[in-house]
C-alpha cells in the first residue's frame, strides 16, 4: 500500500507544481506557457517557494494550509490543461514518471537529513516563523527553499515521507525537458543544443540516480546545467530586436529558483550581464524591464528576510550583513566570520571526519590549501567525476562517428576561426562559465558547491560545438539516440535496484519503501516565555521528534517579538 501512496501523492504534488507554474508563466509571459512542461514544473517550484515564504510569516504549514494549497494548485492545472493552454502530453509524462519512480523508494537519506533537514522542515509544519532559530545551531542557519517545499508536502496519510521528493521531482522535470530536446524532428540537424542536452541527460541520470543524496546542493546544479543551452540560444541573435523576451524571462525564473536552493547560485545572473554590452542604449529596456524581474526581486527579498529572521544577517555567512548588537536575536559577527572560515576550510579539504588542519586561517589563504586538497579531495572524488565524464564523452564520440569516412568534411576537428566554437554565443557562455569556475575553485572547491555543473559545462561546451559542426541529421542517428536513452534509464534503474538491495541488507529494521525514521526519546525544556525546546536523549539526531529540536538547550533563552517566538543566546 505504501508503494501506492508514494506514487499517488508524488503525482498529485507534481501536478500541483504544474498548476502554479502555469499561473506564474501566464503572468510573466504567455509564450512561456508553450514551453516544455518541465520548464512549467520548475516555474511552479519557484511559485510555491514564494507562497511558502510568505505564508510562514502568518501560519504554520500544517495539514489545513497544505491541503488548501494543493487543491488550488490541482484546480489551476486542470484549468490550464482542459483549456489547452499548456502542452501536457499525458503518455510521455506518465512513462517518464514511472521509469524514474524507483528513485523515490529509499531507506537511507544523506547524513544531514537526520541532523537538521528533517527537523527544519518539520518545524515549518508545527510553528509559524520563529525569530533567532540560528541560535540553536548552525543547521538552522543553512537556509534552502527545499525545506519550505518539503513542508508543503506534509499531508494526511503520507505525513513527512515525501520530504526527500523535491530532488526527485526536479529530476523528473529535467528529464521531461531533456527528452523533448533530444528527440527532435527527423529532418533537423543535430546542433550545439542537441549535443549539450544529450550529454547533460546522460550525465545527470548516470551520476544523480540516488535521490537520497541530493540534499540542498544538487537540484540547483542540474537545473543550471540544463539552462546553459537556453542561455546559448539567448545570445544567438543578430540584432537586439530579435531578443527572445520569453526566453529571457524563463532563464531568469530558473536562475532565481536555483538561488533559493543555494544562495551562491545568484552568481549565475552573470550569464545575463553581457546582454547589456551587445545592444544599443535605446533597446536596454528590453533587457532590464521584463515583468519577471518583479518576481525575482520579490523572491530574493523574501529570502533575505528569512535569513535575517533566523540569523540577524541579510546574507549568511557574510558577517558584514549581520546586525550583531543592533538586533536581539542576531548572531555575532565574530561567530559568523568563524563559520565562514570553517566552510572554506571544509571545502578546501582542511577538515574531515577524523582530522583538522592546524591554523585554518592561514591554510585557506591564497592557494596554501591546493596540495592538500589535491591529495585528500581531487584524487578521491574529483578525479572519479572527471573519469566518469571522460568515459561519457568517449561513448558519445564513438556513437556519432560516421562509418563512412567520405561523409567527414576536411578540417572537421580543427578549430578554425570561423568555427562555431569561436562564434558569439559559445564565447560568452564559455567565458562566464570559466569565470564562475575560477570563483568556485578559489572560494569553495567542493563539487557539491557548484562544481558538478561548472566542470561539466566547461567540458561539454567545446565538445558539443565540435560535434555540431559535423551537420549530422537526426534521421542518420536516430537508432543510436534511442539506444543511449534506453541505456541511460537502464543504468538509472539498475543502480537503484542495487542501492535498494544493499540498503535492505544494511538495515535489519526498516520502513521500506519509506525512508527510515527511528522513534527518538526526548526531553522537553522550557526556556522561558512558554517556549519549549526538545532535546533527543541520544546522539543520533533529532529525526521526527517535536520542534524546535536541538542537542542541548542550555545556551538559549526564550523571548517574544510581538506574537512571534524568539530564541536568544544567553549572555
């Protein structure tokens, strides 16, 4: 029966996101409504993020709030679908949904899930906004829209057992996009976008099959990877009058949503900056005044407000944005600066489960960390990803190498000055990607912090450009294309079957097909002003006990901010 509940509730949640996505798309630009249904779904995730950001200031995300939200979303979907305002192909949707379904069946989540992801999300279902939550521990300072989207999936019967599904739903929407982009019409020539989409499709399904490991890091990366061809197309114009405003709006939506997942994703707006340099002054309005910026600004404003409410910092962990002594609940600038240093230390391989680098402040300076990072991280994880990408490129190259060498034009593989690789769109996206990669490597060189999509994009851009120059038609390679799609889904499902088998052998007691959530004993501590903190009696995490949950409550006191609860550090 649980298999049925997971399938049904996830399906309904997906349709809810499509409903809200259709509404937002119709407001921003009606042409977006005719985009791939996957883009509508991602737009819906942004719309529901905005809604959840607003409502948490007034009420908890309990059953009543969530049932109403989903009923409205489903009604919106039915309206847009029945009136044929969206291109929703039911068979394609259900086939892809069913193929990927096994990824939803998990026993074990990532390590941070029991630590703070679950309790953070549950807290939103049990309380409206609480000021100063960051004082309970650094888990409450790590804001991500994932937690808010989790909270609106708290529903009767299924309860909190879909809190891992946002990553899977993102994967579903991305697959719907990529499948359509790959299966182009027979007479179409396989261009840059096709090869980039194909490479992305293979990489994403090979690499990110285990939804339980997505956390808050991977969803934004796969979104950005699939957005690169849209940015390429955005710059593929001769005059600014030909700028596709709907396409620009869609790119803004995707980058904005990625920013809510991880704040550093805001740097991806740099992809749009060159637009200002390739147009005339009189046409600047076409770039800077689309309606979508209102929603983007509103989202970032709400995001900053929530950061401020939890930590007293507009942007955490940037200590210069913290109000420190000016706001009762604010974290100290000293503490925030120390945490920022810790994040850099960890991402630069200066800390692990069983080791710490002496003098971390000196270690993270300039490039003092590179040799240690190479030994402890590159050879362990980065190298593995590079080898996987290389193997993938080899498969694609062999698949599209023509048997008849007479069909190969001279200088096909040479970089000529008139080559597509040297044309404006490719130069722009490669340059910006390279800039972002350099910033990533210098500041936080861990793959989970944006490295996956930046690394693959830097490699895929020239490779896709080279293959595009060969002018291969879909009709020449359709069997190969269908085989690669089949292979991708075969490996995705095979890997998940093997994962489930291993997890079943690992855990004698489990709740399969639902993720494991052991019952925890806890104590209830009143910290003042009738505010209670719940503390587990063991060290295995908060799991699903009452919220707010923390391992120790001795360092905090409760206060009131109007009708809102407020948590302060003891002086």
